[in-house]
C-alpha cells in the first residue's frame, strides 16, 4: 500500500500556483457517498451548482461543467465554435498560451501567434491593429489567457474587448481564466467574452477534475455552424440536459458536492473581498521580493497577478542565473514547501510563489519565511528582510478585522 | 447552503448499476489534501496506480488514465485510432451501444450497426460473416460493449476476437468495459483486445471522474496514422509523460488517491474472488426474480451479467406493462433505495438491480427485500418468496467463511 | 500499521445494541480540526449543544455532558447526590442493572437489590411496597434502568415515579437511559426523574465517549449535601462554566461537533417520528422471531424494547440450549454482521439484535436475512419465514412515504 | 444548524498549548465507522494501542487508557493509590499544579503545597528536605507536573526521583505529563515514576477525550490497599480486561483509531526526532521573544519547555502590564490565530505560544509573524525583528533535510 501524506511533521505548504490547498470544508463535502445521478437529490444539487457557478463567472449565460481537467475546457471552447482550418488569433503571454496554441494546431486550426516576451500581458493595441488589417474577417476567434500561470502576468480583457469592437471585427473572444476565476475580478458578461474557460483547482479551491465553458449567445450561435467534430465536448446536449439539473453522461458527482461548498464559501466571504484579499497578498509578496533584491518577472505593475508571483533568480559573476530548481529542492527538503517551477523558456531561472485560494496572512508569512531561509541555505545572493517587508505591508493594510471585512 | 445527504434515517441503498457505492476506505483516501502534481510524492503515486491498473485490465500494455467520465474514454478510443469517415462495425447490444454509435457519428465516423434485440449479447458469428464479406477491409474497427449496462447482458469478447481472426480481418477490436471492469473477468491481453475502454464508478468503486483506455501495440501503431483531430485525448503525450509517473496536464489527483486504494482493495480480496462474488450475487438475484414470477431481460443464460439484473415488468390484462417507474418511485419513497430505470426503448417497462462493487450478502438481501415490498405496495402482480429464494441460494453457496475465501 | 476496516467486501452490519452505526453526517462533522476550547467559536458550539441536548431529554433542567463513557455517568449520578454508606434501592432488570449495583458498592454505597428474572421490567408495585415500609426514609435513591440493554426489556418510569409518590417517599429517582435516549420516548421532566443518565453511542448515533446527567432541582439541592468525594464528576463547576458555553476542563470538542449534528438529525426527523420508527422495526423483528419459532426473551409485551430484541436459543433433545455464540460466530464469518452476545447469566443461550439509531427498513431486512441464513448454516432448529414475516409487517405499516413522514 | 469551521479564508492557526492541531492522518483514521467493541477486529486494535502507548511512555508497565479528559486521569491516579485523608506533597509550579491540588482536596486528601513562583520548576532539594523531615512517612505521594502548561516551565523528574531516594522515603511519585508526553523526552521506567498521568490532545495530536495512567508495580501494590472509593477509574478491572485487548466498559473506539495512527506517526518520525524538533522550535521562539525585547516567563534556561513559551507583556509608564488579552484578541481577529491566555495569577499579563504536536518550521514562522504583527497593531512596545531572529535560528539548525532526519 502506498503511504501517501506521510510528510514530515506538520502541514505541507502547497504554494504552487495551483492546485491550491483544498480547504477542509470542501474535502469533507466531497467525502460523502456518491448518489444516483438521475434522482431527485442529484437534481437539486445540479440546479444549485449550475446557478452558483454563473455568479462566479459574473454571467447570466449558461456555464457548461465538464468532468475533465482545464485542458479539456480549452479544447471544448475551440471545437464547439470553430471549423477545421479556421484562422484564430492567439497571444503569446507565456507557457500556457503556447500550450493552448499547440492544442489548437492539433485540432487542425490555424493559429496566428502574436509574439510576446512572457513578461507582459496581451497588448490590446496589437490585437486591434491585426484585426483592422483582417478586412476579410478570416480570423474567427481571438484567444487570450487572463492570468498567465507561468509568468504571473494578467491581461486586460476589457481592453481586448474594446480592441475587437474598435476594429469592428466579428471574431469571437475566447478567454482562459483557469488560474484567475474566483481569485481575480473577472466579468464574463460585462467584458463581452464569448467563451470563458476555467478549471476547478485554483480559485475554486477544489481538486482538479472539473472544467468550465461560460458561453455567450454569440458563441452558442457560432456552435450551430461550427464543423469541428465533437461529441464529449458538445455543448448542445449538455445545456439541454442541464435545464433539469442533469447531465447527458455520468457527472463527477463528488466534485460537484465540492463545487457547491466552494461557491458557498466564496459567497460567504463575498467575491469582492476574495479579490481584495488576493491583491493584498500579492502586494506583500512583491514587497518581500523587492526587499530580497530579487526581480519580479512581470514588468508592468498594471498587470501584476493577484494569484502568483514569478521571481527571477539573480545572476552569478558569470552572468548565469542561480538555479531556481536547486532552490526549490532545498526548500522542499528542508521546509516541506512546494513552489512552482519555471515552465518552458523560464525553466531553471524562474520560480513561482502561489498565494491563491484558501489562504491567509500567516500562511503567506510562513511561505515567504520558507523562501527567505531557502535563499540562505541555497546560497543565493539576496538581502535579508523580505519577510520583514511583508509583515509591514500586511500589518499596515490589516486595519479591519477579518471578521468585519468578511 | 444545499443540504445533501439528508436522507431519511439509515443508509441509502444505491442499487443502480453504477455509480456503485463508494466504500469508506476509498472516500477517506480521497479526502486528503491535493499535492503538487509535479513533485516526488505525486510521482510515487502515479507510478503505483499506472502499474496497479494494468493488473486490473489483465494487460502488460499501457493504460491511459483520463480525468473524465467514461463517455470521454469512448471518444478517446475512436479519435486516437481512426480517421474522418472511417467505417466501423458496431453491435447494438442496447442503449449504451447505441449511444456509442451516435458518438461515433458525431465524430464523423461511419458506423455500421448490427441490429440486436437488446436481450442478447453480440453475436460473434454475425460479426465474422460481416467481416468476411468486407474483403476490401474498409472496416477499420469492431466495437463491442462487454457488459451492456442497460440490459444486463454480457458479450463474449473472446468469441468476437476469434470471429475477427477467423475472418482474417485487420480491424481493430475496441471493447467497452465501463460497467464490467473489476466486477466480471476481463482479459485485455489474452483476448487480443486493441482498446479497452473503462470508467471509475462501477467495479472500481470510485466516484465518477476517471476513465481509461488500455492500448495494444496494434492500436498504438494505428494511432500514428489516425487522422481524427485530437489533443486532450491524444495518447502519445500522456504515455510519454507516464513513463515518469506524471501527466502532461493536471491529473485528478484526489481520484488517483482513490484509485490506489481501490486497487489495493481488489488485490486484497483477489480478483478471482471478486469475480466469483459478483456471479454469486447475480445468481441469487435471478432466483429471486424467478420466484416472483417475473422475467429477466437477458435471454441467454451464458450471457447473464454479474453486475446487474434487468427485470421485465409483468403485463396487465390489457397487455400493458405495469410501470417500472412507478415501482421505482414507490421503492425510493418508502424504502430509500435507488434502482436503475429502463433506458431507451426499455423505458417504462424494465428496471435494473445493481449488485456490483463494494457489496455483500446482507446488502443484497436488503435490496431484494425492498423490491419485494415495493412490488407489494405498487400492486404489481407477483408471487411472494423472491427473498426467500435468494436466502436459500446464498446460504447454500456460503460454504466458506468470507474471511477464508478472501 | 494496523489495517482497520479491512472487512470483506461491503458494509459491515453492526447490529449490536450499541454502539450503533455512526452516520456519515456525524462522522464528517467530527472530522474537523479541533478548535480553541476557550474561544468564541467554541462558545457558540457549547451553547448550541447544551440547548439541544435538553430537548432530547425533554427537560428544562441542566444537562451535564461528560467526556467519558456511560459508566462514568452512572458514577457521576451517585457521587453527586449521595453520601458514603447511603442506602439505595436498585432493581435487578438484567446485566447492566447488576453492573450499576456493583459500581454503587465500589463507591461505598449500600444498594438493596430487588430481584428480577431478567425477563421483565422494574415492578413499580414492589418498589412502592418497599418504600412504604421505609418509614424512616433511610433509602436515599431509587435506581432503575429504562431500557435494559442485556434483555431488551423496558421499565415504566412514569409508573415508578407514581410508586414513589404514592409512598410519599423523598428518595431521589435515578434512571439509566444509556440505550434508550433518542430511540424510545423518554421524558425527564414530565416523569419527575431526578437524575437521568445517558451515553452517546446508541440513540444519539455518536461514537462512545460522551455521557450525560440530566439533573432536576431536587437533585441539585441534594448535591449540596452529598458527601461522597468527587471532583471530575462534580456538577457544580461544570454547570457554572456551562452558563457561558464553556467547560472547566478540556471538553471532547470533536465529539461535541458530532453531538451538534446528531441533534440536528434527530430534530429534522422529529423525535416522535424517531420513536415510532424504532417501534416499527422492533415489531417487525419480533414477528420474524416468532415466525422462526424462537422465543423473545422479554415476556411482557408492554415492556418490549424498541431498541433491541433479545432472542432465546431453542433447546436440543437434551434440554440444552443451542449455542448463541456459535450462531453469532457463523453469522460474523459468513455474513459480516455483528450481533450482541448474551451477557451475564444469559451468556451462551441468548443473542441480541440491535435495531436502533441510524437505521432503516432495508437494513433491518438485511439483518434478519443474516440471522435466518445463520440459523440455517449453524443448524439451529427453526422454521423458515422470519424474513418473510418481517417483510409483511414492514410493507403493511409502510403506508406513508418516509419523506412525508419526516 | 451551527456553522462550524466557517473561519475567514485559510487555515486557522491553533497555537494554544493544546489541544494541538490534529493532523489529517489522525482525523481520517477517526472518521471510520465504529466497530463492535467485543469483536475480533476491535481486539487487534486494542492490543496494538496498548502495546504502542507503552513505548510512548517508555515503560514496560501497564498503561491504563480512559475515555475521559486529562483531569480524569489526575483523579484516577489519586483514587487508585490513596486513602481518605492521606497526606500528599504537591509542588506549586503553576495553574495546573494548583488545580490538581484543589482536585485532591475535593477527593478528601490532605495536600501540602510547596510554594513556587510560577517561573521555576519543582525544586528537588526542597522536596528532599521536606521528605527527610517526614520521618513518620505520613506523606503517601509526591505529585509533580512535568511540563506546567500555564508557564512553559518543565520540572526535572529524574531529580525529584533522586530526591525521594535520597530521603529514603516510600512515597509514591505521581507525575502529570499531560502536555509533555510525545513532545518532551519522558521516561516512566528509567525515572522511577509510579503513576504517570497524560492526555490525548497535546503531543499525541488527538482531539481531547482520552487520558492515561502509566502504573508501576509499586503503584499497583498500593492500589490494593488504597481506600478511596473508585469504580470508573479502578485500575484492576481495566488491566484485567486489557490482557485480551478489551475494556470492561465501552471504550472510545474512534479515538483509539486515532491513537493507533498517532503512535504510527510518532514512531515513523522517531521519538528522539520528535523531541529534538520541539526543542528546536522552542529555541527559535525564545530567540524571537528576546529580539522583540520581551521576557520569557520561565527564568531557568534548564527548565525551558519545548512545548510552549509563555511571554510576559511589557509594562507601560505606570508600571502596568499591557494587556495580553487585548493582544490575543487583535491577533485572533486580524490574523485568525488562537494563542493561549494567561491562567490564574498570570491572567492578563502573560500569553502563551504553543509550538507542539504536528508542527513545522513554516507554521512556526507564520505563528511568530502573527505575534509580531499583532504587537504592532495592538501598540505594544517592542522591537521588530523577532521573526528575523527566528528565521536565522531555524535556518542555522536546518542542516539536515527533514526527509533524512526522519
């Protein structure tokens, strides 16, 4: 028998930028017997979570829930709205935008990739310019990642919407919010997004295994014409069955138990409080990074992520970055904390601190303490005082007791 | 807050043919914090479950695990091995075979459906005859459901294999074991199956949310040539990442915890004991049905399912079947038990008793008692004594104490 | 590592007359992190359970909750109200009444035991006669077991109260409801009981570990004069601290989580429905016993227990009872069910069927099926048809769907 | 329904000196169905925990396990070994020693209290002197608290043993290890202790509800003569029943599940590693306190506790201590952390930081961060830099990766 969770003493600090720590309330909610997915008790559950999840996406439109990982929801958004060979405009914000583009290629689409430097969000002006050129409207969709999990950079989705409108272009707007939903303010309806993609294991505080497509009327209309083959991902049968709180195939019942509890928790705290909490922790984290004399990967303060902070390792005398992976290993072995690795072209010289989901001030302080001690043990040049800076930041902003704020 | 699991007093009897009852050991195993899916602890988990699951499929070949429902694994088997417009031979064993065929059509395949009466399994002779005619080898795959969940009829997969071999036909053999794996003896390698499809929520005793493709070498070779677009379902990247115990995208970690425990439980009891237990319960169930004077849907004793028994409602004076749904409702309301409804063309006149997964003699007795009392309350003509017949059957076969048998 | 809960497949049937099966809702409620027992969150919990538990005892008086087993609550009732050498009148209803008497002796009291035959409840007339004789009022307390767990016989507490009143005797009335509270109608105030003793692991559906004293004003007054040394059990400090929802020493926090959930469950179903459910199951059980041709230990129908049924093993040709323990062992080994053994002088020739707590019709049917098959396998002479009789009884009384009844 | 565990976002920091945080492994172990406490599965459990717990006490003698809180084990130790009016020598190390003395008085014993200043441990020389005076051996027992939870001061038990031996006095040695067992090295046999008292909710990482008496042969012999009335607490019947792994009354089964898992965890880490971990965290905590310019209550470095650190609030210009309770309230409200209050005569001017049980470096860093920010917000005069000092201390001693150390 595999011995899981036989960590050294005390709680593991899971400070990757997702899966985030699953709170006890959600774990316990999921730990109930599976029920008949065609019975009345399930129906009440189905109706509740379908209503709740709309509020989280800030939409009146249907949200399709898949029993799959977030990658599946990327695929679903594309196969429901597009046809083989369709031209789509994607923006290279980082590793996950790149993976999404590869996925589009595998599905026989023709993605055009606006190059980025992985340190900025999507440039709405570039998108507008490109769409303005496309007078024949060969571009069928614009795909943007809201919070690029590999870089800790967000993109301004409202600005992208305006860019499309300014160009009077009919392309659909598809947005990945896998790592931002439930953590960073996101407005599917107000921002005129056509398909919003998301997943369960970040701001929703669930284990991985559920993913989402929020679907505008325009996207629904497009799906009637779209020719890419699809069955498991097809919106039509799911949305039809959802009318009564059911699914056309066996749903992931126990994860839906968890989703119900997760929505309760988000609404109890209040979505705006949730968003503010993430920003506050991100600010304190950046102040720690700055105090250490290290560099935040994201170069545009307007685009700092509330969910994670990617940190650049300092260079040695030879201009080589100290190893981020050696640092992470020291921290895992000595302090029982997992940090996010550098992905894709950031591999080896960037590490990522997740500060999302079911999280609070003291857990952040523990997290930053682990980084500071790790920098010391791994002999990475830095100034002490990051934790101290974070304490100042947090204490300063802790004017209102949590109980009142919530 | 939704109040789930506020059943009337006592345990709900979930006697649908899946999802089956999730045992406490598995629920507790899943109720652990999610871990870093790129860390060493996860790696040990990944390697263990990938090795364990092969034993359950009785194969040396790779088994691909998806974070999705069983329907997804149907799709995966097709898109990895076939090309648009490919001709596939499918066998109409019942509702699920029909759904699989529709799914194939949505994916732009050309399924040919050998008609069945929903009361027998796949007829290997018909398959052989059809393949023999197909001298041009336009048929690329033969698709059969091992245990048709809608009818309680199994198909002889070894015979289908021989049929293909006798016809010297190169078609792939794709088999759905969603409701049989871990309950009815199934041998991926010995029976020469190319892709075996399965799901987590039946014999594996997990909640829904994982699905499987066991993949032969021939299927792997076919996947190199197959032209259906695929990304999420693509075997290649998953099998490559699995070499090290990881997945290319975020796996459903907590369900994998459960899978590890489920395999431990199956191996502790012993697969052959598990299979024998299911047959023994199926026999006792059929003896009860017979004693009630009712009819088992399956008409070929060699094809009786060990997993479920579908029962035909008797007819009234006008030749109308008494309502199966009225009966199920009476039983749910009075006795807190869920039974399976009649699906597709069986709707209204057939109900299904699940006797699979984490199950035992006394739970079966309770189940059959609920049916017998329900028949009484719903005024369905029947003879009493079904439970009595089952008691005789079970007591007769209970020669060996469970502890020794296991 | 000990491998617990590695039963054979399926749920164990725990049909001893307590501990009863702990329902999932209670197990999950207890599975939360322990909190600060001096903080505001605990205080809310403390106040809630102290209010809830009064309703279960049907009293306005304080109920003292101990972090101990029921035996401790026996001791608490005595040491708080009596002085060394005090004369108490106890009634020999069975094994537990006998144990309580021994406990009184160990505490230096002088119990007088009215002999019983273990097949009847306490005879109020005998008690009245004895008290009437005691003109000097040397008897300080009358101690009766409400539901004798060893015999399945209840005693009429209201009648005992009237007996004391008729005799115009000032003795306190102390009643053990360890196995009846929350299962059989019990009214601390209406029946004028001075100290009611109970425990957590029967009708309250919790694991063992909490026990109770409901305390009348007269008992409280007596405690000011009582001279038996006491500290842990002393009511005064506990009742004082309880005013604010706290305890003078560390309470069993996680069991209190469970108690809160248990009370919610009892009130959701409705106490009167809970009581009726137990009677209905007891009736069906007795009809099964009768159909087997076996004898119920309890000889007075007015005193049948709703919680358990004790069954007398038939005699062989030599007038020897067949072995109850051999029967129980066969049932445990073959059918994964625990039944209660014969205790004290009932050892070997009586077994006990628990039908209490979180329980329902189909679980009872499974239980009785296990007994019927066990009688067969153990070659105990009996007539078949017990289960059939129970089915008739249950179906007959199942006029109202559970959902409406609840 | 009470809404428990509806804390603000993130994990509560339960940094009182017990109950300590219950780790997931133990919560899950306890979350299993209760089993028959007279059956073979229970027997295996009983034997295992009775053997395991001896290793934790470092004894070959029997350890009696009670389903009660620690206060009950205090009572048990006294009532099993002493007679009414017996003279016992107790040492005033703090609040809990004082409560134990009051409990002895309630039990009709005659405790003599050697006065202490609540800032030092028991002075063996004083004990020796007092015993030497007691030439008539009227003193029947010496009672000492190993780790005084109210002060964070330990007493040298080996020295007390030598004191008794030097005085050639036959008094029994009774030691309270409620808050030290499983955290601080403690040797029942080697130190010649007669009764060691302990509880479940500190170093054993369980919820409250179990307590212990480890019993020497001399204590067992004394119990044969002891005249205090006892029943629930009586060792004789329990030790007799324990021979077969059972208890004379219903044990707290689910807490025993947890105890089994707790012992597994302690042995996996290794007791000596557990003890070293506590000392290391205590050292880092004291370095933080010192850096803040605050005072540790314990005045003798040889007696610093590894389990908790009691901190003295600084005085204002008027010589009044700043309020410890105001500080704790600020920290609870702003940072979701519970600290221990000052008890008894320490009330209001001392607070206590627990660093025991299932604990690690980063949780300690979070804890100390909460204190440092709280001092700031509550305007308590202090120097910053406590957390920084702790980081230095922890990083310095973190030479060996945890995985290797364990």
